[in-house]
C-alpha cells in the first residue's frame, strides 16, 4: 500500500509531527509517527491518560484541545473498542473539556469550539466524537464523565464485518 504523510497545524503556528497513514477505511488503526524528542506530557494529564506513541490520534486530540482551549481539566477516551472496528483503531472518542473559555457560551457554541479544534481529525479518521464541554463551576458541581451507549450502528446487518475486522488485523 502507498503511504501518505500529513502535517497537522497547531493553533499559534507550527505543526504537529508528521504522520504516516495508510489510505484505507482502516487508516486509524496502525499509524506510524515520528515525534520530536522535545515533546513532553502536558500538565493536565493524570497517569492513566499519559500519551502513548501507539495512540497518535488520541495524543493529537489531547494536544489540540489543550493548546486551543486552555482547559482546567481534559480527558480523552478512545471508545473504538466498543464498535465494529479492527483492534487498535482510533476512530470513536469521548472528550471531556473543562475550560473557562466556555463561560457564558451555550452548549452548541462550546461544541463548535471543540469541533473547530479537532476539524482535521474529524475530516479524516475520527468517525465519532462525544463531547462534554463544561465550565469550571459546572465541573465543580458535577465532576462526572457521561457513559456512551452500546454501539447500535452500521454493522448490525453487514454480513462482511468479520471479513473487514480480519483484514484490519492482517
């Protein structure tokens, strides 16, 4: 397969490191990335959320949300395993962003800010994004992460799912 390279622009200039992607329906499964040695985990991470070179899309989402929205708290959860996608996929995510930039904004505008920050991922390999966008005050009153429902889509009547999943593992 041919590989294509992409650079992801960062807010305020610069670009995220180059990604090598396989151009297919499974382009978010096994990505290869070259991160510069100066990259360090961001201050808002908790140990279970440390970025990992095996999860470049998750890392890019966290980096962009942190850079553009300056959150007090951010969580990025890869929920791809809950869907009919190959193992290792990075296609379905839930994010929780707590930012003072959301003060006075209706929920739709908060979601637009998150979508704008992640427009490149949403236009390429992220198939689904669940967003919780809270102000620090809202987070203080209810510090919980919503639960995603079970997958009900796409694959129920698709008799080729097993074949697709097998192809993604090869």
